């Protein structure tokens, strides 16, 4: 996100993040900070449409040709039945980490399973709300620059709980045509039935249309790059009759921190999203005085230098920024204006503020400094919205 302002009060941090003081900038300038990059899908559609049509017409043969051209891999077959594959060999520590993640994800999504609702709203008229599993689903797990077994779990576990009969997981193969062993382990554990060894728009098209070896699915889930997003958008409005979750944008996080927050934890939270890719959006909101900004800068540089994907993180940080708020009320007001995908509240007495988060893509993570990075969901305890309105300086909103 490249910001171009003529009168913004800004300073350049050594971590390449710009800094803006909310009390010193105008209403228009504050609104400009929430801008995201715009994608010209017309050009991307012109690239993706021929791929979608070709796979519709030629099936497996087209997938193999595109895999050779885009991923430099020669595939004998594009789909593997998970039940036919041997269990991958993983380090015991890695396997345990996936097992713990699986248990946590399973418990969370099982709690979301809705019971049947029935009401007789007038004599003889009964209305019901029931949930039924989708018979066949496609799950897209990116793998171009890094393996994402966590994405495999996050997508496959809900499908497993729902009871989907056919679960096709698409992910780019290794150069030798094999499947990433970490992704395979998670796929097996979460009940995936088929693995499509393909990535990008061709994988989405294969799952949407179905091929000689790839089952056709009814709905496709999962993140991806601009070409994956374009393919999903095209195919949901085609004769493929496939549904999609939603077009995905770049990953983003907003962290609210005060003087009690650890610079080590702040830097780690920012980099956890920045390393996703150079187009990731990272925002740090400093609430009040006394924050060790120099310490945060140093930690960002230190941790970024040790990351295998540090180059991606560094590029993301170059178009990210820091916001200086006078207090928590102002910090929360800006967060609500920005409406981040991921929100982390790392302040003292964070419980008082969670209920005032109005706009965030997912449930906010509220952290306390307990010697280790402990995150838990809590309920807010500030009494009324009027109290918040009095605290939050919304003259710039």
C-alpha cells in the first residue's frame, strides 16, 4: 500500500514503516489510510478465461500441459486417492504440532454446528431451519512460495465435521510430482478423499468442471492469488454451476499495542502476516505514550532477518504503516474505520475494549502479557456504548 500525502505528519521508521499521528492529520487523510490496493481483474480475466475453457474441453490432458508450463512438473496422473497413499513420515514434534492444531480447530468448528430449529409460528404452520452437508467440496491450498498445511486443516476440518462425502484438496505438487508431506498428513487426518496435484486457475477449473480423474465439486473454498480468485469468479457465473466462498484479497493484520506490550510479541504478530506475501497489509496502532517504538523497530528488523520468507515480509512492511493514537479510545476508533481482516489487541486491561470492536473480518485476538504469547477470546466489560462514544474522539471519522 503506497501512501502519497502532501501534508501528513510522517516519519520514516528504520523498519520501513511510515508513521502517522492521528491528532495531526485531517479527516480526509485518515480516511485515505484505510485504502487498499485495487486489482484490475479485466486483464487477469483475459489470461484465465482461455485456461478455464481449455480444461473444460480437454480435461486431464490440459491440466498436465499447464502443470508442465507453469510448475515445471511432468505428471503421470493429476489426482491421487488419499486412501491409496501411504502415511507420510514426519518428525514427531511436527506431527504433534499438527495433532494439537487439528484438535483445537475441530473443537472450535464442532461448537459452531447448528442444531435444528423448529417453530410453529401459527396453528398448523411449522417452519424449520436445518443444515445439510454439501455432497462434494473443493479445497484450494496454495503452495507456490510456501507449504500451507495449516490452510489444509482450516479448510478440511469443517468439511469433515459437516460430513461432506467427497472432499477434493487441490495443491501444487513438488518438482518430482509428489505431494507436500505436511499437507498430505493434514489431509489424511481431516478426511480428504482426493488430492488434485495442481495449483492456480487450472486447479479451480478442474474442480469446477470435473475431469476424467478429478471429481466435479459443488462448492470451492480457500485462498489464492489473483488468478485463483479470477477463476473462482468466472466459474461461479458459468455453466459449471459451482459455488464459491468469496473472492480473497491480500492477508492483513492490525495490531493495537500500548506501553505494556512486549516489542518481541508485537514484531512477531506483524511479521506473521507480512511474510504471507509482498502485498500483505500490516498496520501497527500505538495507543498512548510510553511505547518502546525503538524496541519494536529493532525486533522487526531482527526477526525479519531470521525468517526464511523475510524478503516477502520486508516488501510488505515497505508499504505498511504505524498510527500514533492519543489513547485507546482513539486507537479503537481507527481500528473500526480500517476494519482489518485480523485484529490483535495487545494492551493492559484489553478486556475493557473488546466489546467496542465493531468492524473486523474475524473475531479479534485479545492478548495479555503473561510471559508467553497467550491469546484468548474474552467479553468486554465497559458498560455502555454511550461511555465509549464519550471516550472515542470521532471528530475525524
